[in-house]
């Protein structure tokens, strides 16, 4: 007995709708490892500094500060992290912290090539030291009133 071609096509269509292939079912099933179970992996220090620089250019200082702090926590010897911290602290007005971060940057420079780049930082350190000295001067004693 021969079935007409249209009947065979209709039968194939019904079977594909009723029972999809096993491969399609396997792909739809969720895997056992989800993103929620994986621990957070801190990015390398250079990447955190790169993102911090992005935020700093956009004047998002809190975001930049957290990225630079993350970079220093990841690699305490990465000089660029301290440079970024100094820039952020300087821009938000925390001069003492900026001075400390700039000094750590200068102390952790690994090569003379980067020391050339550090001239701007040395100028910033000198400026911050002058500003801190002038702001900490005690007020002059008032002159005694004439009798």
C-alpha cells in the first residue's frame, strides 16, 4: 500500500511537533554549573587601573577610587595604582591622602623610564606639600591693644 506524498509529509510534520529530536531537548536543559555558583575572580591590577582611568576621565571619582583601591589590593607593587589613587584624592580635595599615594607611586617605580613620567607627580607632591604647610600655619597672635 502506497501513501500519497502529501500524507507522508503531513505525518513527518506531526511527528516533529509531537516528539522533537533528543538533541534539541538536551540543549534546552540547564547545566549544573551556573554563574551564581562561581566565585568572584578579581581582575588583574592593570585591568583595574585601566577601568579606573576610564572613570577618572569621566569624572566618576568614587568608581575610579574603588578600582584603584582594588588594583592596589591585587598587586601592592603596581605603581600605576598609586598614581591613580593620587589623582583621585587630589581632585576630590583629600590632599594628605593624595600626597601619600603620590609618594608611594614614586617609591614603587621600577625603572628610570617611568621616573621621567613621574616629573608631573613630583610637581604635584611639591604643590600639595606647600598647600598643606600654608593651611596648617597657626594664626598670628593679635597685637596688644594700645593703652
